[in-house]
C-alpha cells in the first residue's frame, strides 16, 4: 500500500510540474484557454487585414495548429517568462 501512495504522490507532483508550463490566454471570442508553453513553436503578430483584425497574437504550435489570441505577443512572452521564473 505504501508503494501505491508513493506512486500517487509522484504522479501528482509530475502533473503539478507539467501544469506549470501552461499559460492562460484568451481566444478572440473571450474564452480562457490554457496553452502548453513547451508546445509553442512560434509567436506571430497578427495582421490587421482580413479576419484576424482583433487578434493580438497568433500562436503556432509544434503540431502545426495555431490559435489567435487577444493577448499581444509581448504579453504572451511575459506570461511564459513568468512561469519559467516561478519554476526555478
């Protein structure tokens, strides 16, 4: 039984560490979304023409998917930097 409790504590600790890599951003509709900072491959300033006029930043992930956010790219970089500082 002690081994099971130890494993549960280890898994909980790993989950907590993994969650620290997430930052909270908002979609264009205002929905709060947690994104994995480790899965971000690129941040791009949104163009002010076309459908992305209200977007502050376009986040591109390592799997090729992207998310348009209300936050600007510098704001997202500050969020990520704050998470990295809090982990160390």
